[in-house]
């Protein structure tokens, strides 16, 4: 698989994450950690059903398991705790520093000024989406929540960048990571939450989460971060909150506004700027093909 194709595959995860908010709102009152346990189990189990021999990829040393399970479970646990300890808008924006951190951490992967500029534009667009264009005042009363949100950003960006160092590990191992994260999420749920089961059509939303944004997305992301262009993928990841908002608008669960359309311009322009090298490579490859 070429570098450009791997990057596009990784962006497939971002497209799936755009459905996260919609499916979550349709899943009823299921507590977040219980929902994660169910979705991780469904995602990992479905992968095993589709590729029964993928369990062979689980034969990895413990540091690989610590990275895989720790990244998936650690990020989601800390993010949930951050939302409990700080206002959701502020916590979400701080947690959404992870694409920018991926760009900064991937300096060894050919970081350039246009990568940073594109990521900065993406963050500005994400800030508009999350805050609705209103001011954002941080309070010392929620310092613990802010710290947890920052930790979530560090965990996911660290998991994504460090995955590059274990690029030899087959993507099939992600099914094991998902099941491990399901087990830990279930234990955390029993310790921190009251069990509430979905009812009726809410089960379809849970299935959508487990098969998409909390399932297949992690496999696509694994391919992208291991074989793709990390700075480009990081900057392009700011499309997730924008696309999520557009999906909610399309299903009548949110309304369009100047902030949404301004964010659309910022994030699109930022992603295009960050990806200009990749786009140039693609154009050169097509030109070379036509001259043969």
C-alpha cells in the first residue's frame, strides 16, 4: 500500500468518527463506560468473525499490548472523567489538541511549516465548532478536569505516533486491543456507573457505534498512522468535529450557523495546506503515468 493510500485509509477513520455524536445521541441513557465496553466488544468480536485467524496477530510482546490497549482504553477513560470534572465544551476543546500534538510529535516524519499552519487553522475551526463562536473562559475550579482533558489529548496523540514504531505489528492485532479495552471499560463501568441497558432501536445505535466509530475506525487508523503521512493525517483529523456537526444538522439534531460554515472553510483550507505535498505527489504520479 502506498503512503498516500494509507493516509486516505486513515482518514476513513475520521469519516467514521463523524458519526460518533449521532449514534451516541441515539443510544439513549447508556452510561459512557458501559457503552464503550459494549462497543469495544462488538468491534473486536466482529473483526474476529470476519477474519477468524486474526487472533494469530495477538502474539505480541507486552509493550505492544500496553500501547494498544492503553491507547484505546486510556484515552476514552480519561476523556469520560474529564467531561465529569469540567464543563463539556472546555474539556472537549482541550482534548481536541490531539491532532495538533500529532503534527508536533511527528517532527521526524518530515514536519514543515505548512503542516503547522494547516493544523493551526484546523484547531481554530474546531474551536469554533466546539464553542459555537462564544468566548471560552477557563476556571481554576475545574483545573483537574482540564488536566484530564489534556492527558486525553496526550494519550491519543502518543498512541498514534508511537504506533509508527511498531509498524511491523499486523493490523489484525487491533481486534485483541479492542477486546482488552472492552474488558477494562467493563470493570471501570462496574466501579463508577449504574448499568442501564438500551431499549428498542437504541440497540441499533449501539451496533452502529461498535461496527463503525468504535470498531472499524481503529483498524483504519492503525493503517494510517503506521504507513501514512502523519502530519497530514493529524491536520486532516480536525475534520471530525466539523463532519460530526454536519451529520447532526443533516439528521435535524443541530442547526447550521455562521460558525459552522466558517469552521468548514478553516478546516478544509487547513487540511489542504497540510496535505499539499501529498497532493503534489499524487499529481506527479498521474502525470508520469500519462507520459508512459
